[in-house]
C-alpha cells in the first residue's frame, strides 16, 4: 500500500480513535512519504491523548527508524 492510500484510509477511520497499533510484518521498505504519514498520524493521536505503536518491523525498518530518530517519537515494540 502506498503512503497516500494509507493516509486516506487512516483519515477515514481515525474519528474517535486515540490509539493505533501499526503492524509492519508485511512491510519490507518504508519511504520518506511513509515516515511522514506515520509522524502525522502520531501527532494527530497525541493531540487526542493517544499514541501510535509499531509492531513487527523488520531490521531494515528498525534501522531506518533509528537513523531518523523515529524511535524517540513512536513506540516501537520489537518482536
């Protein structure tokens, strides 16, 4: 799924939602657009008193998260 498609999907379903768990088990690559979408989602949820949690990210994605400082912004649960 592309980041614009995911952003649209999330926007349609985030009303009344405080917390989101994003399972990245089937994601092999994340673009800068994907990172921006996740950051925007985290910021929106934070305004509601909630948070974004990421689970099942592969080592490549964890490395990208670490390099860009995402580990300090989003809760990442290592499997």
